């Protein structure tokens, strides 16, 4: 299940929110969290270039 959730940028957010609500006994999937963080950064950078491009 973790491999299906974490290619999506929200996977790390959902896992982090679950960890914050439940507490320390939830294991964060660090590889998936890093992958989702990387995807969020790439989407942010591509959005900045797209919307700042001169028309």
C-alpha cells in the first residue's frame, strides 16, 4: 500500500498528519516521505516558472 500512496505528493502529508494525531507509535515511511517532498518541490518550481513566464 505504501508504494501506491507515496508517488502522490499528498502521501507524505497524510502520513505526517496521521503521525501528529496518533503520536509516536506510527512509523513514518521515510523513503516515501522524501519522495513526496521531492515531488512537491518539483511542482512548486515548475509552477513558478510557468506562471512567471512572459506571455
